[in-house]
C-alpha cells in the first residue's frame, strides 16, 4: 500500500512540475512587457490618421514579448483599469506607426483611460485572443502589465539582434518607414524599442549626439567583452518607438545602455533615466558564414526580340546542391523544357566569401523554380545583344549583370584577386569544380602557379587585416578565369 501511495504521490508531483514548467514557459513567452501612459487627453490632430476621433484622446503604447499576428488584434481585446477600479476599453488599437519588418510588437491604444492626477490607469489586461505570429502562435489572453505613469521618463524595453533577412539598407525614411543602416559599413544591427516614441531634448528626432550616447556590449570571439558605439543610427523619421543601432564590428551583442537626461516622450515632461536592457539573440539572427559552402547554378538564356536575356539561378540558402540530384540534370533537356536558346549547368561551386545579402532588385525578389529535384532562386539577370557572347563563353572577359548584393569578407581570411592590365581589380566570389574536379579552397592561395593568365594580368591571394565589404549596387561586372572561378569587379582599394 505504501509503495502505491508513494507512486501516486510521485506521479502527482511530476504532473505538477510539468504543469508548472509549461506555465513558466508560457509566462516567459506570452507576456506584456510595458504599458506606457504616453499622453493624457493630448493626442494631436495627426492621430486622426491612425484612428477616427483620436484627437484629444489618451495614448498608451503596449509592448508585447513577441511580434504579434495583426489579424488577431482588436480594440476589444484590451482592458485598461484605473486606480479606482474603473475598466476602460480603447476606441482603437493600432500597430502604427511601428510597422516596419520585425517591429510588430508595439500596439498603440487610443481612448479615455483615466486622469493622470485624480484616477490614473494602473494596469492593462488582455481579455481577448491576441496571437503571436510565427511558429509559436502563443496566445496573450490573460496577460497583465502595470502601467508606467505619465510623469515617468521613457526607458528601454527591448533590444534584439536583427536577422539579415529583415535588413533594409540605405533606405530613406518615409511617413511610415524608418531609414536604413548604411550598406557600406554595417556588419550587424541591433533594434532597440523604447516604452514609447522618443525625441531629443529639443523635441526633434534623435541625431548624432544621441547616437554617440548608446553603448552596446559585445562579446568577442575570444570571450572578452567590449563596449562599442553605433557608427550610425537608423529607423528615424517614422515617429515610432524604435531605433536601429548600426554596428561596424562583429561579435555577439549582449546589452545596450543609454544614459539619463537626453530623450523625451511625446508628453515632453521628463527626460529618460539611466536605462539598459539585455539583447535578445535568436537562432535566425546568428550570421552564417558561407565560406567554402557548396552551391550550384542553372544559367538559362532566352531570346527576346534582338536581345539575349540570361537568368542566373542558384541554390544559396535552399540546399547544398546534392551531388546525385545535380548529376541527374540534363542541360539539353532543360533547354527544351524551358524554351531557352541555351542552358548551362554551372557547378558545383563553393563560396569564398563569409556573408552574402541581397539588397534589392532581382537578387531580393525571391523568385523560385525547381530544376529536376533541385530548388533554386533567381539571383541575377544579364541582357546582351543578340549576337553577343553568352555568359561565361569567354575567359578573362567582363560581363555586366543586374544584381544587387553585398559581400562581406572577414578579417583574418583570404581574398583571391585578379588584377587586369587596365587597373581593374576583381575579388573571387566562388571557385568551381568544373574544370578541375578536385579543386579545393586550400589550392587557391597558390593558384597562379597553375593558371594561364593573359599578358599583363596578375593573381594574388591576400590575407585581410580588417573586414571588407563589396557592394554591387544594382549592376556589377563579373569575370571568370581558366578554372571557371568567378570574380566580381571592385572599386575598393585592396590591401
């Protein structure tokens, strides 16, 4: 009997532990991080563009622990409770103006929520189903948060490392669109979210003075930590509660600090206190190095009146070009199937860069196709005259392609360069196992000993002392050597 009771007790305790663990996990994920009493009967006329009858109402930004699904957001999902116990419902709940990619976690509540002096709002409750977007689909029903009073200054609520697929570099700001980090020097981006919208002490957008006050703690490759200052500040000009900290150093961001006395909320009554927050680093925000990663390309050329249009498709980010599936492809059969005038199977190839980002145009369009059993994305387009050479027909001959990409080569790694007699310099982007099936990255340092370089051409392997960023800018010139390794022309002064 005793053993049975012991077993039952253990089972009950195990179940309680499981329930407790699940509840704790849900509390960690599905919670409200902040409710900020930003304006008391003071929303300006411009707020009518966000919500009818918004002018003169209260404004309260609510920050969720996750990006939410906009389709599940309704004003009736919120209850704002005052100090005396009065329950108020907003007349409007909107994600504007924080609507850039990755920002959909701040909801602006508009309505009458109490009086700052006599009966202020003290807490917000979620009383309807608001779901997180993405795989978790967490439900915030039942989440509660205390309200930060009107008299408090703004503080940092969230800091997160921004995945590269959310970067929009070199973008100008618009009415509901913040500007982007500079493509030429950005190596990583940290987004910080304030309790509400912020301006500098003069009531203007944050500027260079405020940029230099941010401190980001970075964990370096050797395990030590260092404080860095963002070289640029972005996501400005759209009136939301986010800043992008543009960093020109690598390493894992750990925390962000901003000192007291420089930023105001829309009520413009109290400057911010000293404020800091840990940086969230998700799996998708960790940068993958593509150096020596295998890929393949299908290069298909079509005739359009008097022009040859060549489309370059590759496996980057989708698969590593499985050898058996690649061997099963037949260029002539693909040419007939696609109605092309030529199809070239370009691979297998291996990247000799560390990061690659599509900045726009065809490179970022996401057009996909399946060739045989291999899925690929369209990466570049080349248009030439009808009787011109096809891509890759002539070695050491420049071809101009429409492509908007950003290549990063890390300090301490090699770059492999070609130098033309006219002074043009090219950086290898990939090597090929087409002519030499056994060619490896270890062979590239002394590849010039095996190359048939044209007169006046020079090949050099250079170990970098600093990170190098190469931009294509919508159009770039590529070239191939006698091993069919591919290079991109650069205007950067090489070391």
